[in-house]
C-alpha cells in the first residue's frame, strides 16, 4: 500500500532499517518518538519520515497510517547499502565500509535497547560505581567530577552528546536485549582484530590510531588522519570506582562484546599514542559503543 502525497511533502516511509518491510524494528523506532515534535532538523534524511504530513510531529495520525502498513513489504523500494545513513531510535547514523566490514562511523547514542526497552540512565556518581546492571549516561551528566581536555566544553552534556554520543557500562553491552539496531551488533574482539589486520595490510600496523582518529578535536596535536572514515572521537570515559568523568578530548574507549574472565575486552585510542590498544575492563566502566553490521 502506498499513501498519496502532495509533491512538497516528504515521502511517508517509516522503514527505518531500510529492508523494504514495515516490521517490529520500524514500529519500535516510531513508538520511541511518538508524541514528539520539532524533530525535522534531526531526521536522518527526507527518505526516513515517520510522519505523513510535514509538521515535524509524530502523532496518532502517523501511527495509525504506519499500523496499516505493519507487516507488509510493499513499501517504496529503498535499498540500503553501507555508506548510507541508518536511522535508529530517532537518529541517523553515518556508516562506512572498511574492507568488507560495515561500521557506524560515529558512536552510539541510543537510550534504548534494541527491543525498545529504555536503558537505565544513571547520573549519580556513587550509584554508577555500585551498579550490577545495564546503564547509560552522557559524559558530564549528573553528579561526580568531570575532567576533560577537549577544545569543546565536553563537561556540558548537551555538547558531549552531540560530539561523542553516550557512554554505556559493560552490563548494558552484555545485556541480551542488545544495544545496536536489528541486524547490527556491538563488535566482538574478533571484529576489532579484523579491523586492525586490515589497517596493518594498508601499512598502518602500530599506527592504527593515526588511521582511525578524526582530523580535529584531539588534545595537544593528537589528531589522526581518518584514513578509512572511521572517525574515532575522544569521548573519554566514566570511571568505574567513583563515577568521575575523565579524558574527553584525550582518549576514546570503545567496548567489545567479548568476555575476558569476568570483564570485557575493549579498544583504546589516546591523543599521545599512534596505535590502538587492546585491554579489558570491569563491567562498571562507562565506555563508548560502535556498531557493526552482522
């Protein structure tokens, strides 16, 4: 079923995952934004509009129209491919193909698990350090100290959300509900290793940070060359022991989904290092998340 549109109105297409079908992941995305207005400037692109009228509001009218399409695969033929923007939980993520792998080229910022369940937002520093379940926070948000070396005001959560996405503890990464869009996942330790091997073949062995870091925003001339379009940003982290925010502007800590004993492996970029470091950390740590296509 295709709904008639006025020429000046964006195409009504709530097919968020771009698979040509109106399924559960699309419904979840619409429901996450239901009742909100003024979001037109934040839409992924004019192709991904869950409102049938160009009023920037996600209303009951739009929801009813979507439900009439739910479960069908006769929507507009939009074939998503890596490098296109991918809409998820109300935001459009840039993607990049790197030697057969398809990565988000920015950090995850969703406040919901894949099934639409809210991830607990924990802003209190003491509460964060005592967690044993999934949680998220924005760098600089809530109580606790904040130390940063960014040219941005990274301790302002509005600024850091836009620049660095959200931080997630390891319990959220390990949660069976998932963090990434349907068909995507938090990279495993093996996924990260494949990326490192590709960079080694390109001549960046031991200089992975040079290839992956953005060309601006890193402290003390620590910028990279962003050779493959990964666009690694220095989002810092939240310390597991006391909930303090540290190192925005100087470091990027990015989870893997692979266990290391009772911890998880992660990858680390630093303004003063050329390489990318592999290490493991307690699940209470608050790190960034990238997504990779299944």
